[in-house]
C-alpha cells in the first residue's frame, strides 16, 4: 500500500484510507443508501476524538481528468422530503446527521449515472507542522486505526489490516531524512526517489523520543502490507 501524492488517496488505503459508492439507478438518477455512506464517517469520528483524521465526502468524475457535469445535483432524500447537498469549492458535500429512526430508509440521490460521477469518502491523517516532534506525535494515527478496526466497519483496507508504521511523503525534488532518537541511539531513514519514506512502529520507543524531520511532509499515512 503506497501513499498517494494526489492525497485523494483515500485513507489507508490509505491506497487509500477511501471507498466509492455506486448506488442504485433510477429513471431520474441513482440513489445510495445513507447508512452506507454515514457508517464509515461515524466510525472514524467515534474512534478519533482528537481530530487526527480529516474526512470528506466528495463527487469525482468517473473518468480521471474530466470535469464534473455542470448539471450535477446531489440530494438527501428521506421519504418525500428532499434536501439539496451543495458542492463546496473542492467538490465535496456535507452529509447531515439523520435521526436513527430514518437512517435505514434515507438515501443520497445523484442525478448522474455512476459512469459519469462517483462519490468518494476520503480520510487523511494530520501532518506535522514542525520539523521537530515527539515519536508519539509521529505515530498518533496508529491507535485511531486500531480503534476503527475494532468496530469492524470496512473502510478500504483500513478495517482489514493492522498498520505497521507510518509513511511520509515529501517533495521529491529534494531528498529528505527522518531521524529518531539522539546521539548514539539515533536512527535515520532517507526518502526514496519518489519522496516517500516508511517508518516502522517500535513499541519499545518512549512517546517523548525526539524525531527530527528534514522538512515538513506533504502527507502522512499509516501503511500496512
């Protein structure tokens, strides 16, 4: 599993930590069960009270490189009631919370076929904002993934495979290093030609162990094999 520089690399998936919904066709569009979209989002929120994971639900053209149709419309439908779900500047929507009694019958409706538009749930890890951090901060996403896996809600590969460490992505134009520890106990990893470096988790290292990054990373994602 490799980290995507496009960063729509859905969380774990992170390739992607993402999942895409096809939906059921109808004469005027297609519907996706609300519960199938909401369950992964809710699972991540429950497992991540510290806000380490940023999640989004976005419309994407089914064919890479194409623009979304200008006529695209997405609605939340509960019985005969409809609520428009407008796209933000990034093509993403905010999925409202639906009462438990209505969640089973609620649906997200799209006026485009699945071969034109898909909905993708994307999960991204918080990245360091300093080049000097603690080991616990570098590995902070791993306990979140463990709690998500414990809920047995599939989110790409995230709910199937245990993470072995974290993968950092840097600008590939300049080689970077990640050094953990200090003095004779320091270990240094170097980026590959694509600007990526994988740091395996070491349960024996204290959370306050010093970590020095060569630069601020573009992205950080757990990895598993």
